[in-house]
C-alpha cells in the first residue's frame, strides 16, 4: 500500500461537492483528514493522508485536478542516517504509525520506511539528528 500526505486547495465553487467521498467510492482510496478549513462559498484547504494502491492514488489525484482542486504533495520522505543513530529510542514514542519501534529484548530501533507517512514528528526529537527530511522525487509527478 502507498501512503502520502497532500495539501488540497478547493475553489469556492466546489466546496459543496462530495469530492473526497468520490475518492473512496471511485478509486478505493482510504483517507485521514489531518487539517481542514473548508467553508461554503469560500476557498478551502485540506491536509489529507491518502492510502491505497499507487495506481489508484494517481488516478484519484488526476480526478481531483480535473475537478479544479489544486493538489500539492508534501514531497518529503524521512530517512535515517544509520551512522549517526545510536538507537536511543526517543523517536519511538512520537511515531504515530509504528515506523519506529522498540524491538525487544535487544532494544534495537528498526525503521520501516513502508509504514512512514513523512509526518516529520521524529526529526526534532532525535538528539543526534539521525532522522532527516529528504525530497521524494517520486511524489512530485503525481
């Protein structure tokens, strides 16, 4: 499954349309609304996490664009500099997806990029700055 976060900007003419509902029905995409500011007859903004097959998300993003929605990918991914990381575990308590966790009994801290949604919460809590935000060129062309 493919998961990415997008910023959607809705023109005021379509804020009364069931556009996100159609993403679920037509494209089999799961969503998680992270932030929303949408009022009737005013431009709206939605920060949304989309999850599904990459081909479906690509089609869904194309649908959004066709409806007049401006789509901006949060074009980042998180990576860990293994040489800097000393497995302190500070990142595990803040990670909402379980991409960073404590592996017991050896107390190793594995990083699973497949679970990571690039929320970036781990970056400021890492005392040695081993967690880093990097540009994800694949999400720019969607």
